C-alpha cells in the first residue's frame, strides 16, 4: 500500500488600498488638500465595463466641484 499525502495550498489575496493625494488651488488663491481611495464606479452599460478610480467632492468659498480620475488598468468587462 502506498500512502499519499495531499497538500492543499490556500492562496490569500492581499488587497493594497490605493490612495490618491491631491492639492487644488482655486482662482481666489485658496488651497484644498486631501486624499481619496480607489473605488469601483457604477457599471457603464453602454460600453459594457465597470471602471475603478478616484472621486472626491471639493469646495472652497464660491467654488465647488468633483475631482474624478478613472484608472483604466483596473477596468473590468461586464
């Protein structure tokens, strides 16, 4: 009789959280600084993909808006 040992490897995926640091200078001279993390956006049905990237709302005085950067290397097909 032969005895065989089975080896089961458990692969653990470690997710590294990507962080984007930003500095925005508004026309009135005020500066907004901060960070935001990588996240998935809603599916883009028209193009058949799900994009990931960075998005944050910024505001100062009379100015406000949204900073959005898409990481196309993280794009997934639906």
